[in-house]
C-alpha cells in the first residue's frame, strides 16, 4: 500500500495565499499569524508562485531588501513544481530531496488544494514505522503469550 498526498498526508487544509503585489512584510505577518512556513502566490485562481520562510531569509534579509517595499513577485519561486493529490508520498520525498525543497503545492487540475511539507511527509512515515515496530514485537513476543 502506498500513501497518497491527499488524504494520507494532508487533508482539509485552508490554503493561505497572497497576490504577487503583496508586500513581503504583509506576507511575513500573515505567515506568523497563521503559524505557517509557506504560502502560495496566486493571480486570481492561478498558481504563479510559492514563498517560504527560506525565501524570506535568503532573498530578503540576507539580500538587504526592504520588506515594506519588496513585493511577493520579487522573492517568490515562480511556476513551482507541484504534486497531485494522488501522487505517492514516497515520490514527494524523493522530489524534495533531489531538488532541495521543503514545501510543494498540491494541485488538482488548476485548483491548489494544499501545501505539503517535508515535516508532513516524515510524520506519516514515522507513524507507519512505529506501527510496524509494534506489529513486529507483537508477532515476535506474542501479544497474548502466556494468557489463557
């Protein structure tokens, strides 16, 4: 059995989005308020980019840009790679590792349905590994061994 991005990894997310003309400061404040590490950049209903905490650090702070005048379009990763809801979690991890991503938008047709993070993916696998260990211990040591 393989894990699908939706619903096995993410489900029911409220998508946080900004327009390309939003300031970096407004975007950062929204990310802080929502306690999220990434937002999608949308023109109407069309995905045009993604902004992550890493983008804020490397493209704004380290570059010495003014967050009050710098726009989302200036720091976003334009036309980001995406995943589909039925894509495998293992494929998402592989893509993230190979391309050095921590977040990927999940798109169903043209609609953005979520953002998956490497943390989301590893949480699923950690839960799965823990269950495997419990099952193996029950098999090896006999869950009901010695009880009548």
